C-alpha cells in the first residue's frame, strides 16, 4: 500500500489538497508533513494546529538542523538568495528535508492550484522517477476557491493572507516582486532591513530587492 504523502506548507492550497486526500484515503495510508521555517509568520503555527483538527490527522513537523531551519542562515552560507532555479532556502529547508523521509513508492501530494498547472507539469517532467498528484488541479480548484473552502471550514486564514499577501510564505520571500517587497518594507520594516543587510554582506549576485 503506497503512502499518500501530503506536503502541507501552512498555506490555504496545501491545506485543501491535504483535506481532499484525507477524505479519499484511509487514515493509515496518509502522511501529512510540514517543514518548519524560522522566518515564517508565527501565526502559521496556529493555522497548522487548526488544520490538524480539521484533518483529524497528526501533522509531522520536520525541522532542518544543518541551517537551524533559517532562510537567513541558508543565504549567508550559500552566498546567494535567488538563482535561475529558484531560492536555495526552498531547496535546503523544504525539498531536501522532505526527501529524508521519502520512500520510492510514495504518492507525493502537492498543493498546486489550477492556475499553476504549468508548474506541476514542469515538476513531473524534471522528476519522472517519482509519483505526484495535484488534487486541486484534478478538481479545477483555484487559489480563491481554496481560501473560500478554508473559511467555510471555520478556520481563520494565516495572518499573511489577512494582511493582503497572496500566500503564507516566509516574511521576505526572494520570489516576491516589486509590489511584494514594498509591502514587506511597510508592514515589516525591521525584517526588511535584516534582509537588506544580508544582501550587503553577501555582495554582488545576492540582490533582488
């Protein structure tokens, strides 16, 4: 019996994808995993606990030790914040960490919404030796659909959503655009300065602000 491994990121989409798998598969087959990251908003932990009650299943929280689960530590030691293949923090603190518990026959459940079908296709193309499912895409569910489902379940959305951000990523994600960073500068000025300081420490090649 293959494990159904739900990668729960404390975001609305991954929460709904996980709940769909909880409904579809028996309890003993579903494993819900979350990678803790130090720089996420503290309200993400509250959301995770609320979702754990919703799922009626435990969430296995993994925590990186090499970089102390910190994006800042990854950036400093890797000497860059964002490259052509994405951000090193995502690779080190999420993907590699999740790989430590993976089994060859796992069915990996991803929270891609219908707007992200191209990203899911790219994932399958680059990792053909693994099995993936995107239940939100299968059901034609959008990001807004997921927000509505969470609210109908009586769960308060993570604080970053309530502040107007489109996801519950870390405070100061290198994948964000100009408008995102302007909002971070206004809402979290101390964090903005911290990240700018790290950029200056690393030097050329680190900048994305």
